[in-house]
C-alpha cells in the first residue's frame, strides 16, 4: 500500500507545483507591456484628425479617401502577420526567440482585430453596406500600387535625365535611341541636307567669277587686255572700266 501512495503523492506534488508556477507567471505577464509589433498608425491618426476638424469641416470625399488609405494599411498588416506567425512559432519551439516577441505578435493580432471592426463601422456610416466591401477594395488598390512600384519605381523618386549629347544640337537623334542601320541612314540624310544648304548659300552670295585672259601666241596681247575691265571691291561693287580715249587731232585726220 505504501509503495502505491509514494508515486501518486510524487505526481500530485509535481503537478501542483507546475500549476502554481503557471498561475503566478501568467499573473505577472498580464500587466506587462510588450513592445508593439507594428509602429504607429499614421493613417488612423490622419483620419481621426480630419473627423474631429469642424472649422471648416472636411469634405466627405476626403474622409472616404482617408478611411480607404487606413484600410489599405490594415490589409498590409494582416498579410504580414500571416507570413510571420508560422515562422515565429517555429523559432519559439526551437528556443531561438523569447516569449516577449511572441506575445507582442499575439497582442498585435488582437489590436488589429479591433481596428478592422472599427474601420467597418466607420465605413457603414458613410454608405450602408460599404463595410463589407472596403477591405476588398483596399486589397485591390494595394496590389495595384505594388505592381506600379515594381514597374515604375517608388512614387516621388527623383529621375535623373540623361546629359544632352553634342549631336542633339545638330538635328541628329541621340546615340542609342535608334538601331545602327537607322542611325547611319539619319547621318547620311543629315550630311546631304548640309551639302545642299551650303550649295544654295554659295549660289546666292558668291561673287561672279572673273575670266582670266589666255596668253596668245607670240607674246602679243590683244588690245585692251592689258588693263582690267573693272576692279571689284570688297562690297561686291566694281568700278566700271573706261574706254580708251582718242585725241581730237586723230579724229580730224581720219575724217
């Protein structure tokens, strides 16, 4: 009989001590403040500030937009909790993390549930039945925003414009914007246009060419060829050549 009472008494003492320890441990952790799992909620603060503004009162469309942005933040936090909870639970079982982080996650879940219920109630104040659709709309907008960020980058990001190339002022496209064959054809067309422009300019503003007299045989020069017909000035205006003057005596003899 004594051999049976000793193991039963031992098991009862162990179980009782564990229950007492768990009671005091839970009582101590009940009033403990854990570090918040998520940072502050600026979208909620903005909505509450707009809702409390009375002079002048905000427009209803502005309040709806602020509430929708608040719902988008809640959806992103729900997704993060669903992704982090299995990993944290596995690490907690292995002893890699402490109870504080796990309890912080559980506290964040409770706060998020209360936040979702509040958003649904606020949405129903604007339009009856909108509370059941606001999170669906917020999820679609969040997915669209992520897709746009992956394609175009962050909103408000500074875009560096390429430096102007020296060929841009000459009428040619910048290098790299066209394939090599198209770039070569453009360069040839540009060169032909420049050649035609130079030809037209020379035809319009070039002075008339003066003919050089050929030297006759025997070293004799034709009469009147020893003196130039006219002198051309730098302005393009020439002094007219004067005909050879004859004396009045020779004219009388010839008569």
